C-alpha cells in the first residue's frame, strides 16, 4: 500500500492542526492601549458605554456578612453536618 500510495503521490495527512499564535495580535492591542493611555486614570474622561457599571466588583460587598458565612460553615463542618 505504501508503494502504491507513493507511486500515485498520495500522502497521508498528519491529522494535526497548527495553532496560529495570537502574540502579534495581542502585541498590537497592548500597544494601542498604551499609546492611548486607555488604562490610565484621566480626570474628566468617562466611558459612556459603562456608565451603569460599578467602579469595582467589590463595591457594596459586605465583608462582615462573608466572615459570618464562613464561621457558620466551619461550625457545620465541626459538628459533621456537612459544608452546606
């Protein structure tokens, strides 16, 4: 079979796909962000598209409530009632 395929110039495909690197694209995007100082706080500059977005994901986060929840879970685990 190999001789026959070779005589007909039939080559077996490797079955592997080459992944194209995104490094050049990422480099272009980063350069653009740096040149335009997109990630630097500039007084007076606003992004209207994100006007309803909180400034931080932790904005309004209740740390005391989280600590209480963790303490409750630990108590449940100590008394073998499960972690839920």
